[in-house]
C-alpha cells in the first residue's frame, strides 16, 4: 500500500490526502475545519477511507522544537497536522502529533522550505507588529521596545529587562540551548569532582569533554560560564595529577 491515501471528511464529504503515519491521530479537515481522526487500521484495497469522529477531549497544550532552528514553540492538540510558521526563523512546517506518553514527534518542514537557517536578527522578527521594535528616544538614543510590556531596554540587550522576553535568536528558548546548558552543568560538576579525585584523571577528562562540547556548540555564540569553570577545574585537576605522578615517580 502506498504511504499516502485519500481520506473522506465526515462533515463536507470532500477528500484530502493523509499518510499512514497519521493513523490514529486527530486532524482538521482543510476544507471545512471539522475535527476528525484518521482510522487506526486502513484497508489496503480501499481507494478512499472515511475518517472517524474525533474524540471530544480537552485540548492539550504541548511544546515542540522548530524543525529548522530548534526554538521551542507552543501548540495544542487541536492544531495537529496544521501548517505553522516559526516566529524566529520563519520556517513553515506541519505541527507534529503527540506520541503515547505526551512527547511530540519532530515537526516536518514543508517541501519548499530549506533546512538551512537564515534567521533574522531579532527572535520574533517573523511576527510583524509583534516583533521587538527599535525606537529612538528624544535624546537621540536608540533602544529596543518590548512587544509584551512596552518597556525599553538598551539596544544591545538580548532579553527585555522588565519581563525577560527574548530579543535575539540566541536568547530564545530552544532545545539546543537546553543541551548546551546540560553539558555545561555536567562539566562543572565533574570538574569539582576531578579536583578531589585528581589522581584518577578520568573525571578531569570528562569535565574537559563536556566543557568543550558546550563551549563550541555551533548554535551557541559564547561559552556558558559553567562550562568555562568546568574546563578550568578539569585542566587544574590534570595539572595536579601530573605533579602527583611526577612526585610518586621521584
């Protein structure tokens, strides 16, 4: 059976394209917006399949990473399989479904979208009037005006000083930023342990490994301070270990 098939809407009786991977997922008819559910089992000999009625359950809010820039976006279960646009990098994609356990699948870029990031400077520049605005004060100083609270921050600020709305791509919440933070924290923890267990050398090497991974992450502009501290502690531990081995051998 091919990977896609024709699905008949219960509301308007018109057909739409569906994929086998959507079986059991809730969708909206693109013609009349009727909530539907793709049947879990599809007869391979049937040319068109009738959709099932969607269960009337409360909409569940979930977060998923943009398939291009990995910034975290918010959706709800009533938006599954609809088209969405990332406010950060302006990528267009299909909103993913939720797996069992509540974890979202990866969003799918539309066919005419490039996977390469060509993001604007400000994190919400794709949001039009909702984007941070650069305004000039009466004294001639340029500042960034927050779209949420309208507070004004210095032109080089990455987040709003009043409500912490991100202004730049680097400060927007993302899975990449979370990954860098976890590695930097691991580097700091193992760095502290390595100073205590300096003759073992292994904790120091682990601290350096995690520290350099987070410091040179392609999506990170600057190394987190925790990663720098972990690298310094790991290097200091290696130095202590070297001095200890030399002292033991002499």
